[in-house]
């Protein structure tokens, strides 16, 4: 996984105000799995120098699923998750933003399975 850690702060606005959640992720595995972050943290963007990034208007719960997918290769939603369909939609949007078509397809499939149950 490598020793370098990057911090990605995910922000979203809810009925309760702005939710800000920082995530610490191993840079090597993140950049191997998601080319967008490889460019961000290795190719001279502002984030290359700071080794941190902010994702405004994303769902922290969906990003947590993304991080789980980065580490484990699959989407795992906790059994006690509230509004899982919304989480899948957020994950789908995030996967599209980062050009992860396989993950986007998995998110849609899970949302359809959950909707059918």
C-alpha cells in the first residue's frame, strides 16, 4: 500500500448544515485504482504539493463506499446504513466523475437490487 497518506475532505450541504468529513487514504493504492487521483496527487496540480484535496458537493457516505472499494475491490454497505439507495446514487455520480465505469455499473446494479427488495 505504501507509507504515503493523502487526506481527502468531502463536503456536502444537508438540512443540518455543511457536513465536512476528512478521509486518510494510502496514496499508492488510491492512485493505482483511480487515475483521476493519480493525476491530482502526482502530476503538478495544487494537490500534488499539499497531498490533500477537498471534494465539495459529494456525499461522505458515498465516498466511504468508494474508499472501501479502493481497498477491498467491492462495494460494502453497512447493514444499518440509512437511505442506501441515495448512497448508491451518490456513489454512481462519484464513479462517473472519476471515470470509473465498472464501479458506476456496480452501484446501479446494487441500487436496483435494493429497490426490488
